[in-house]
C-alpha cells in the first residue's frame, strides 16, 4: 500500500522559516506562490524582466524579482517554468546564483529523470507534484480544500529533505487532501504515460474518432458534440466520485450493457500493446528526446500538430455551442493568451 500523509504529518513551521523563490508564474507558479503566501511563507516570484507574468504577480501583492536575484535570496527554489525551458533557465540563471545549501523543488520529475538538469550533491532535490491543474490548486485552497499531490526526494543533502517537502506540500494545501510518497522515476514515467495514453492523448483521439464517425454517417455535428464530448465531463465526474462502478450504476441499463459489449470492440487488446510501446518510449527517454529536440529546433512538429488539432471540425462546433449555452464561460481562460495555456 502506498504511504499516505496528511496535515497532521507535516510541520508547516519548517517552510515558514524559509524564503521560497517560485520561478515562473503560469498555471502552477501562480497557485504555488499565492497558496504559500497565504500559508504564511515568505515568497519571491522570479521572472524574466519584461515578462508578461510580472505585472500579474505584482498585482497580487507578491514580491517579484529577476530570476537571478530571486534565486540568490532563497532557501528553496521551486522551478515552475515549462519543462522544455527549465534546463536553460537552470544553467543560465539558477545554478550560478543558488545558495550552496538551497533546496531545489520541482512539480514534475522530467528534467531530473532524463538528466537535463544535474544539480550538485549539496542540494536537496524534492518534488511536490499536485495532481491537478494550477487553477484548481488555487481555487481549492481558497475554498479550504486541497488538491492531492505526490511527493518525492531525489537527493537528501540536508538529512531533512522529506520533512521539508511535506511542509511545502502542506503550505500549498495538498496535505488537506492527502499526499502519496513516490520517486522521481515513478512520477515522471507514470505522469507522461497517463497524459499520453489516457488523459490527453487517448481521450482526445477517442473523442475525435467518435465525432467523425457520427458526422460522416450524416448526423448533425452539434448532436455529435453533445454525445461524444459534452457528456464526457458528467461521466468523468461520476468516475471521480465512485469509480467505474458508480458510473455504471448511475447510467441506464442500456448504457451499461452497451459499455460491456461495445467498449472492448472499440478499445481492443492491441490498444494495450500500443500502450506498452508508448510506455517503452517514455522509459527509454525516446519520447523526452523527441520533445526536447523539437523544442530546441523552434518546435516545428509541436506547432504543426497543435494547428492540426485546432482545425479539427469538432473545435468550431464546440465553440459555437458553448457560446449558446450557459454551462461554460471558461473559454477565455485559455484564449486570452495568458501563460496558463
Ligand atoms: P506554464 O507554461 O504555465 O509556465 C509559464 C511561466 O513560465 C510563465 O510565468 C512564463 O513567464 C515562464 N517562462 C516561460 N518560458 C520561460 C523562459 N524561457 N524563461 C523564464 N521563464 C519562462 O507552466 P506550468 O505551470 O504548466 O508547468 C510548470 C511545471 O509544473 C512543469 O514542470 C509541469 O510539468 C508541472 N506541472 C504542471 C501542471 C499544470 O497544471 N499545468 C500540473 C502538474 C505539474 P513569461 O510571462 O515570461 O512567459
Ligand atoms: Mg504532466
Ligand atoms: Mg446519450
């Protein structure tokens, strides 16, 4: 059984006696900075000068400084820039300014696991990875709740890295919900697999194929959107509350029977074989290399795939429908050009 930790297992005063530099003020960065601040922790946000995030952080009453300066003043440095730029920021701004005994924190193990960042042995290396988007991490904290997190220590230079990591997790609200102990390897490999095979990749492809199948058969795109996309949230909410069993209990017997007889016709055993191939590419570092090489070349493959996804007919149908109904006014969250993209 996984080891679990809650509020009573963590000592908030450890982190309250440290200064924390949050590098980046995007999805995770804003949530960590504000939650730590509201938990009584001294926070400085480190950003590029002229950064679009700078004013946002300053408007929230946070201390903001150039990255080098923020790092030089901090006992803990949490790196919350996008994964593909972390090693550049680390080499140019963080490593040269890091206090000898400062702790390095991450919210995802990518750069440590694949060797893109290799800190000196004098630093604690910890991970506090919330299992939810940054905006949820902030919203839940404000409501007195928390998003669960998984926590790991890669290097325990101080002898108290684990206690410090738990203290950080408490300050962002994670121990209110519960924290699970993991390793950088396990977090990185399972996180990449989950988002590629199921959460992002698998679900997106499933929705697009479902939409295409109905529209190509002559059904209205708006109806197809409701059936294969809109209702997904309602199903996922039930799964989140009570597992697949609650979803099957709540839907009609017709839907439940169709689930049993048709699900395995659509998601056949060879899908699992493909999942194993995806996992092997993650474990070997082949996926990481492909991603980083493309990013270093200006992201031609990434940008072409993004454009292809955005031009799929389901997007226009969905955007028009969401405007006509009351359930969603959150499109602006990602269309306003903010860092949370
Ligand atoms: P974002 O893309 O939201 O980060 C954007 C921030 O990074 C902005 O403040 C931006 O500043 C800054 N930034 C971007 N490029 C640079 C650069 N070259 N130099 C300096 N600063 C830069 O990141 P996320 O919050 O999505 O991800 C942060 C980490 O958290 C990652 O390790 C990710 O895997 C992990 N994570 C993310 C989750 C999420 O919900 N998104 C969930 C769990 C973990 P500027 O205004 O200057 O552009
Ligand atoms: Mg991820
Ligand atoms: Mg239906």
